[in-house]
């Protein structure tokens, strides 16, 4: 239970409405309202007999040409893995498709309230994310894409086999797969996509199609009673659930779902996208989830000869601009900001999980009237019915708030959106060179793991910024809640020095109660050198401990003293990358420490087990070099960090 102070802070900072909506949701759980509503639906099902087409299938010739030999081979390999019973959870290695449980199921509310434990011993620690993921049916997209270009009936048969397993093993509203409205919504949209793609397959018998229509209707009926919870969160839950209702309303010609979904989807997009395009959850992956959901609805709208309202369209343009500006042109990756739950709900291309180009390309074509250069990532745009734009751009054209060298670029985090943050990461600095993420964001790894892996990577401590007196920039109010959030500000500085390509100043006042203001100036020079100056400004007297942190790429390393500063060199596939750090008159020789994969490998530090790791996707972590410089000072000073790349 949260403390009184935390509850009061949440009331003041989040506002009354979301807390009241959440309280009403919980009252509904305790009173049995949702179970009664679903019982009525099962006793009086809607008389539905047809799924109306949502989209046209892309020409096979175009898909095959776009995929190329390698892309086609990758798709067939993945589809064959699914046919044999495995899928790539969170974009990782193939694991069994587990859709059913080994024990009798109770109503979903019994699991939601904790009345009964989550079933099934085959899931480690009963981690709900790993249970839910295969039941999102995201693997159905690989089957459908492979079926469409090969017409091999085995892929259609595989879909129907797994659909039958799920439906038999998870009767409507019983078990963990019905607990969460968003999980139901994502599965609903996947099923409707599959229904369109496999419509003409010989395996799609009238009996199977009738059962699919019934299941889709039951999925749609599950969402409205608990939409109040999605409204209380006002995040991706509201976007996906309202989009699924709209989709079901169009496909099944159900006006009440159509209107309810359309109304709340537009409300969500207008309130969740900031004035500069960042999504409300301050997360790269949730931004992609939102954009993919929007692109799905946009495709349906165009096929219905309808359009977005102008205010919503403006918000989608801003959101597309933001994600376009963040992409690394060499790898298709973007900084791993905020929470990353491994979601990729419309995997309509063969690119790796962390390659954002399929989504960025489609969003640019739909809402910016431009696009990236052509590539295998264009497959998603073909499925969504988005033709190539007459003009193309790279991300440079949209990087007004970022810095770019000849072969490198950086993102200095300064979020102004006044909403709860996923991670406490103001003034985090993400650096990229030749497609290599030199200075990382740690990612997420697990939400619900055993301590210390109970979502610890939200901490300021693991980000590339400065922490004062061991305190996070904000307060944690729970596993998924941060409080005391504050804005940061940034601006580009004009320079007359011909050796400077660009300079950005950012600052925040998150440590104002301690009498400290953190100001960061990042500069890129014509020789591809990067300089980051951290000015620690005192606004009242005191003595404080300052900890500068850099999470660096993993590799062989060398440490060297240089005057009162320190030098670390890390080996990349293109040569040795150098980082010089000094702090004016302060001696850093005894202040440096280096941790890899939770182990101290240089200097002295109170090591946390989650330090020295990077999580590229949910449930996966890889080693990285966590370098910290910790000093005590009673007066203003400046840390200077200098990155130098090999020629």
C-alpha cells in the first residue's frame, strides 16, 4: 500500500479525475459488475454472420520485389518456425507458442483482484508479460505475409490450429488472457487482420470463420465495461482499446462500438501527443506502438473514404515528426528511451525488433508526405496501402532539436511535457556513431521480476546524466509511477566558430530543493569530436556529492590517468573510441569506477546488481560498461566529457 504522503502527492500531481476513474474501476471489480455484464453478453450474443473487408491485399509482385531474396528468405524462415510451434517473443530467440493452461480457469476478475494466483507452472515466476505475449497473436502476421506471397496452405492451417487451441483453452472471459483490456484489444486487431488475409484459404472453412466472428465479437464486448480503467491511465491502453473497438465496429457493422472507439481514440491522440510530438509515456517503444495503432486505423479510414479530424491529424503529424527525427540512419534504431515492454503489435516487415524504419517510413508517408529512401522496410507501407512519396528525406531534415556530426549524432533529453515520466532521465545524453550506440540508455528488462529486477532501470543512476547526493531526479510512487516530475528546457546556440558544427544548452531544476541547478552543454566539432560540459551551479550554500554516469558500449577497454582527469578507451568494430573526463581543479583519480554486468572491474563503488547492463528488448539484457565519476564539492564546478572517434 502506498503511504499517505505518496497518495497525497499522486492526488495533487495526477489530478482527481484519473484517480477517481481508477477507484471506480476497482469498485466494479469488488462488486462483480464486470462479470455480470459479460454474463449478459454470453446469454444474448449479437447475431453476426460476416466480417466486412477492412483493407485490400497488396500485390504479391510488389511485396516480393520489396523483400528481395534475403527478405523473403527471412520471412519464410520465421513463418516455418511458427508452423513448427515457436515464435520470437519480444523479437528474441524462438520459444514455444504457449496459449493454454494446465489447470481449470476462473473468471478474469479473480486473477485481477488476486483472489486466485496466475496459473501454470511452465511460466517462470508466473511473469504475466511472458504469459500474455503469445496470446497477442503477433506471430499471425508472419504466417499471413508468408501465405500471401506463397499461397502455401500450411500457413493458413497453422493460424487456424493455434486459433482453435486458444479458443478451446480460454473460454470467453475465463483466465489471465481476458484480464487486461489492452491485451484483448491487441488480439482482436490481430484476429481481424488474419481474417482478411486468410479469407480465401482452403483452410478457412465456414465453421472456422463463424467461430472467428463469434470470438471477435466476444473480444469487442469485453472492452467497453473496463474502458474506465484505460481512461484513468490515459496512455497506450486507451489508444489500443478504442482503436480495437473502432475496428470491430467497422468490421462487424456495430454502430455502438464504432462510435465509442472513434470518440475515445481521437480524445486520446489529442491529449497524449505533446506540442512538440513526444508521446505521453516518454518512451520510444510506446511511441511506436501508438503510431502502429494509428496507422492501422488510418488504413481502415482510407478504405472507408473517411479522414481524421484536423486537430487529430495535426497531432499525428507532430508525432511522426518526432519519431522521424530520432532514427539512426545507419541502423534504423532510435534511443531506447523510457519503458520498453517489447511490444511490436503490427510486425509487417522482416526487419529486426529494434529497427524502427518500417513504422517511420509508413508514418512519414501517411502524415508528413515524405519518406525514407526505399528499402526492405517498405513492406509495412505496402500492407497499409501507402504509396511511395515523391520526395524522400533522411532524419537530418527533422533533427532541429538534436546535434549531428558527419558520421555521428546525439540526442540530449530535455522533456517539457508535463505528465508522469516513464524514466527519471532528464538531460540523459545518447550518442551514436556509424550505427553504434556509443552511450546507451539502459532500457527496461523486466517490470515484474524478482528483486532487484523489479523495474529498476527507471532510476536516474543508470542514465547518462548526473545524480546529486544519491537521489533520483524524481520520486518513485510505485513500480510504474513516478512523482515530483518537472520539465527540462533546451535550446540551440548560435556559434561563429567555424570548428563548431552545433551546440545545444539544456538545464533542469530537479535538485532545486538541494540548492543545485544542472546545466548541460553539448557541442559537436568539425573533426567529429563531442564535448559535454556539465555545469553544477549552487543556488544556496552546502556540500553535495555529484555522480556523473556514462553507460558505454561493451568491449575491450583501457584506463589511463591524465593529469587530474581520466581517460577510458573502448574498442568498437571500427577502432578505439576515447572518452576523456575532467572536473577543473578536482582530482578524479580516486573517483572513477567501472562496472560490467553487475561486477566491479575498476575502482571503488557500492555496486547495484542492475548496473552495467543494457536491455535492448523486454526480458533480455546484455553487458555494457557503466562508468561513474563521483566527487564532493561545496562550490560550483564543471565536469567535461570529451568523446573522440577513430579516423
